[in-house]
C-alpha cells in the first residue's frame, strides 16, 4: 500500500499525525490489515497532474 500518495491520507493537526479518512467498515479494514487484499480498494491518486492528464 502506498498511502502517502492517496487523496484520503490526511494530516490531523491536533494529533500531529497522518490518518486515512476513508469511512470503511470493520470487515474491509480487517482484510486490508491481514494482507488478504493486495492493494487498498479505496485508493485514489492525490496527484492532480495525473488527474488532469486523464481528462485531456
């Protein structure tokens, strides 16, 4: 998983830490943490340039 490049990976100033802001259920989270999924099904690139290139 490459959370650093996901648009849902947000910084919380109160805790001074990064968190995933996706509202996933417990089953999905457990599968993700146990390694049953090869990649996060909620991943969306936070790279705005890549998004614009796709739209052209």
